[in-house]
C-alpha cells in the first residue's frame, strides 16, 4: 500500500493570519514584548498580510521577529503559547482547511504542517489541529534563551528539502502526496509533490499554478475550532443514534415468532 502525506503551509493557508505574531498579546502581558516592539511587529505583519508574501516581505518579517525574540526565555514562550492557544488561534482557522485535513487523514494520509514560524509556536497549533508531524523554523538556544540566530529556516527551497527528507525517513511517496500553500515562496514545496494546490492565490501564484497544473482553492471561512468540534460531535451523535436504531430493529425482527408478519 502506497504511503502518502498532505503538507500544509500554516499562515494564510490553515489560519488567516501570521502564527508568529498571533500571540503578541500574551507576550506583551508576560513582559517579553514592549509596546514599541508590538508596533514594529504589527507593521511587519500588515505588510505581510497585504502584500504577496514574496521573498522580500517574508525576509523582513523574519528579521524583525529574529531581533524581537533575542534573549527571550524559551520556557516562557512555550507557556504563553499553550496558555493562549485557543484565544489566539481558534478564531483564525479556516474551516475549509480543517475539513481537508480530516479528509486526508480519513484517506490514510499523514498531515504535516510546514511553517516558517518557530517550532515552539507551530507545534502546539499542529497538535490542536491533529497533525501528524511538523516542519518549522528552529531558533538557536543558549542557557534556555534565544540567541537570535536561526539553525534552520523553514522557508522557500528549505521547505522542499525538509519534506523530501521527511518522506525518505517515513516512506512517503511524494508523487502520491499533496501540498497546499498561499505563497509564491512555497512553489518548491508545491512542485515537490504530485498534487500541489495554490490557496487564495494572487495573480503571480495563480499563473504559476496554471503553468504547473496545480489546483486552485479558495478558503473564506475562519471558524473557531470549538464550533467545528461541536458540529463534528453532533454529526457523530446522529450517526451513533442511527446505528442504535438499526441494531434495535434487527434484534426485534430476530425475536419475532416465525409465521408472523
């Protein structure tokens, strides 16, 4: 049996924002951020969201975030992310992405979240979404604090290299695998699999999708995960009720005396 995976970019693909700056409120409350750095991060985030997420825009965001986190205590960052995860991320999750994740897992494919944001931010989000693995940026740490140096930047060609390595390690057939992203910078990742999809593409990415034969998807519905969980729970309850009714009917029919109608 062929083993395959579905690789999802995170920012503006699974969630309608930047994961790296979604926790600004919590970091500010813990004293990790100053109001000045919040403003600087907000400008970088705005440029990222309004722009085409090209190499220059993403690099500016990366440089700003790298400068900002230098000296931060890693344990505190992880604690803030986990404590404010639902508050910060829940309202921004695309319902279409969650449904796709569920479809791939139902088909037996592993789901891998691939993001340029730091692992301490990406891993809890991926866990909340039920993903099977994560590819994320790894920041250098010394004495429990970020140095500002980057050990692995999960961006551009590096994403494609990382998923090839993961495929070799886990036995994924990339020709049978899927990838989803909103960004031109993820073209190498989309090209690395047999089924690439451009999500909410701008003109440049849409043109590239046509050239490469990639699918084009539109995600419009950010929905709190709790709402999706309730809907899934109601559906499961209805299915279970239906099965119980069916079983009851079968039992009654088997108990009916022979010769009766």
